[in-house]
C-alpha cells in the first residue's frame, strides 16, 4: 500500500492508510506500506520510508509529498523485494510516491481516490501524464460520492464506492482531559489551525458572538498551527476561555472528544468525507457541522448531528446555543451518532476493500511486476493467494 502524504504529520489519508493496514494485518494479511517520512522518524513495523517529504500547495492545503530520484529508487527496491500480490495506491493523481509506484509497477493495481475539488489547474495541465499511469490501474475505489464525482469529471473512469473507515472501539471510551468537560459549556475543534478550509476562523467568530453572554462557555482546540495567531483572532477579554492543545497524541485526541459538550466541524470546502466526524461520532459527541454535502451524508442529513450554514458564524452561533441549552437533544444526537457510525467501522470497510483485491487478482497471472528499462520482471507472489 502507498500513502502519498508524509507519515510524520497526521492527516485524513494517512490515518486511512494506517487503519486499513492495521485492520488487514489483524485479519491475517501481510501488509507493507510505503510513505514519505523522515529517515529518523519512528515508524510502525509495516511502514517503509520513501524519503523526507517537501511541503507543496495542493487542493487548498499544504501537502507534504515525496517525488524525485531518491523516492523513485526506494519505491523500485520496495516493489522488487516485496513481491506483492496487489499494489494499492492512495491518491495516485497526487505528485508523490503513489504516482511513482504506479509508473514503476505492472500487474494488479488498486487505487483509492479521496479528494474532492471543483477544478484543479494542476490536474488539468498534468492530465496527459497522469493518464499514462491511471490507465494501468485495474481497480478503483472512491471514499465518497464527492470523490467519485471528482474522479469522473477530472480524470475519467469510474470507481466502486467504499467509505473511509474508523476504528469505533478506539474512540468509544476515554477519560476527559484534566480541567475540561463535558460540563454543559465546552465546544471542541480538531484540525489544522492554520488551514483556512478547516474553518476555525468561522468558529472563532461564532465564539466571540456567544461567549460574552455565556460566562461559562469555553473553547477547546487541538491540532497543528500557531496558537498566537489563533488567540489574536479572539477578543482579549475571552482569550483565557480558549484552550489550545496544539498537536496531540492519539490517546489525547480521543480524550479531547470526550471533553466537550459539542464537537464542531466548521470546514468550508474541500472535504469528500469527514473522518473527524466519524471519530467524534464514535466517541458519542454531539456533533455540529457545516452543511457541506460530505458532512450532510455522514450525519444522515442532520439525524446524527446538527448542521449550520457553511461559512456563516451567526448560523453556527445559533445552532451551538440551541445545542448547549438542550441536553436531551445532545444525548439523542449522541445515541444516533453511535448507531450511524457502525457502518464505517473498519471491520466492515476492510472486508469490502479485500473484495476489490480479490476481483483484480482473480484474473492476474501473477503478482506485481517491477518495470525496469522498458522491460518487466515477473515477481512471484510471496504469499498465499488470499494474502496481501
């Protein structure tokens, strides 16, 4: 399996690859992951570093990618030594190690498409080059209707829909962080503080609207970014009611979900699914999210979480106040969320992915081949037919 984004920085695709790999390993498959990473970074036993990543603007964010001679050499060595039955590349259109792996391999290749965007000049310009790689893919997966639509409109072809997964049991129970709720007055946010499309500025403005009238209201924020820049957007009189954790461990992230009365996802665009929603739902948090299509689908059009008008601080403020003042509704949303999120558990999602693997390998003569100097070397599968 190939992750295009660095393993050093948490992100939705990286978490997807990690959890899918671990779910498959738990089911008895052999899994190896290639991903950008610092050579001195502590990596799980199943991850091989493709070399240090470089920050590149991509899809309204800053992606950390690896693309060059060093990474290409490591990809070829990994393919040659791995003798895999199937190669599974995530976001093959991203200029990173996934694209290098598709170029370097021949045989059963599965690709998962995560991203959603309206138009991309970079993808349009590079389309002819991308198609030389994409035509080699034998099985396609999209994590959402939005990601599938992006694939069809911008890259061509279609895909089977298999949603992002979440390890529900990991988030189900945890002690709150010291000094935090839930106590009827805590709103939480988890995401990159310095990435505009994550919508933290919308939440901060809404907090500034309602906090003066609610002396007990507090805001708990976790994620990478500059805490000083965040606090500068909050009126001075309210800053002592904003807790900024910065980057947190997986354990503390789970505890953070259990430390709030309302978990807010104010994202403005560019989300094809919403893994943070399924994590919060698994923790039983009452979710308040912007009404972008991806979030509406995950929340069952408002049945498993409340919605507000995207990018509208006043709408967010109204819905937040309504939830904070109605503990019975919060409890009902929590119950609905715990039920709704079960279909996204990795125990279900990983089985669907394996069915795609089985489909693409059923007609293949052998394992993944490594192309070299215009020729290919047939790799004998190192594992039994059902193993990966």
